[in-house]
């Protein structure tokens, strides 16, 4: 062997390029995991402000296309924009309460205008990640990742039972299908080999879909009504800039920047057992911001990293960004070819729920892994404990914040991640580091 010949990387490493026959099903796994959540956000916001018909179609189409574009940029950066990691982007439920509040007061154009400004602000944060990173030690990022996982568990259970608003919610059929999918994923992952093991989630979803068809649980009305081809229309909804809409969006982008730090940390720890570099974190946050501003011009809501897919990487150990990039083309196609998108959206929630609950559990375990990767001190226990208490506790008792101003109630009342993130950040700043922590920091600075 020629010594000058480069060492071959594993095809599943970050820069690995597996053959298309493997990349396509593995990429589709990522898309199935986030697809329904991605289009659910614009649909919910549209219902609140009374948008329907063609206007709703434009919002949903834009959500799919811009999620695909943002994902592609994260995988294959443009300049410094993008992490060069397998990060899947989309319209996040984390923004939903703020989106609804802004859209209710300022309309969809006011929401898109706030998204444009907020995205640029978020991109600005990405340039300062090196000096800001000292505020994100493992006790903060691990707490955020753990909160993300724990806060997603009710979403997974809801999906297993049939999905919120379903007429058959909690029915025996829904539980039969979701548990069948869950156990099939576990069976294939534990005892399968090769592509059977690595594609266990996709195979289980397909077989679960066929079972749902047999049980008459799939609706094809939207597929029949959808057109074959449609191009995105920039500025279909004009951007309107109102400070009352922009202010809460700026705060949400600060929070989502911290959440992104947690997601990127979970990806590198779960897939490669390492901390992310400053360049990766900076690129991820820059992409969050720039692609959100771009999305607003194409009638799409804020984009951020999808935690579902973070859990999938921890579960499958597939770190190849090529795989996720291949999946992004299916997202873009789903937006350009509405019939394809409608077919994907016909997947029953119970099928997705059976696979998602495993993915969400992996996010939770990744958070625990980050927190326990170094000895827990009394200081870190206080930070973790109080962050979880307020993050998860207040969201389960929202009436406890009834006397807060609407702006704060909207920001804190429905997002455990937001509250836990803020509490962890503040406590990490104000609680003095213990002596051994200070010594460790001094050693790192000396190096």
C-alpha cells in the first residue's frame, strides 16, 4: 500500500459517502422522523389566524422546501454558514407559542417580518460563539439536552395514541400499530445485520404503514387533491416589521441558539463521543439564523435543529452528513411535488410515534451521558435539579404564572426547554465554581 495514499474513512463517519442504495433509505429515516412535526407547526399557526385554502398550501409547501434547504446548508456549508454535521432543520414546536402569539396580534406577515430580523440576530450570535462558549459548560448543555428529551416524551406518547385531535385517540388500533412499530425497531436493531440493522427505523415504519393500511387507518383524500408540481413563491406574504412582534422573537432566537448548542453537542457526543468544536457550533448557529431569515422571504416560519434526528444519530451511530443531505432532497421534492408530500403526510401518527418514542429516549440518555461524563459536584447538582424543577414543573402547572405579563407567559408558559435553559445559564453564572472546578479551568487556560 502506498504510504501517501489517504486512509479511507468509514462510510458512516461525518465525511463518509455510503452508496445511494444505502444513503436513500437511511436519509428517508431522518425525514420520516421529522416530517409530520415540520408541517404541523405552520398548520397550527394557520388555523389560529384563519388561514386556509391556497394560503395554507403555500405555508406547508414552504416549510418542506426551506427545511430541506436549511438541512443541506448545515451538512454542506456555504462559507461559515453551516456546521458540516448531520443536522436536520425544520419548523420547531419550540417556537410555536411565540409564533401563535405574534401571528394573533400582527398577522402572518408580522410573524414573518419578526422571523427575518430574529434570524439575522441569531446569525450575529454565531460569530461570537468562542467568547460565549464559556457560558455553555457540560452542566448547561447536558441539562438542555436532557430537558429536550424529557419534554419530547409526552409528544411521543401522544403520537403513539393517535396524535393530538385524532378522533380515534387512544384506541386499541393506534396502540397496536405503535407498539408493533416500536418492538419491530428494537428487534431489527438488536438482531438485524447490515442494512437491516441500520435501516431498522425505516423498515419498521414501512411495515407499520402497511399494517395501518390493512386496518383502514390511512386517508388518501389529500393525495388525490394535491397537484403534481408547484414552485415556491417568494414574498407571497409580504414582510411587516413591528417591534412588538420582533422583541419576543429575538428572545426566542437566543433560546434556540442555546438549544442548538445542546443539539450539536448531543450529535457529536452521541455519534462520535466528542465535544463539538467552536467552528461547528458557530456554523450551526449561523445556519439557524441565516436560513430562518431566508425562510421568512419564502413564506416559512423559523428553522432550527430537530431534536428527533439528534436522537436517531445516537441510536444508529450514523454520522454521515451525506446521508442527511440525501434526505434533504426528499424534503425539497415533497415541497415541489405536492402529491409526494401528501403521500408522506398520510403516515398515521401512531406509526411515527412507535419509532419516535425510541428516538426521544435516546436524546434523554444522551443528556444524562453528557452530565455524567464528569463527576457531579454539589454545584452542578443544584444547577441541574433547579433547572429541571422549573423547566418541567412550571410547564405542567401553567396557571402558576397567570399573573405574569402576556409576553412573559407566552415565552415561558409552554416551553420547558426555554425555562430550563435560562435557569441553567443564570445559575451557572451566579453560583461560584468550586475549588476543583476552578483548578480545572486554570489548567485548561494554561494549556
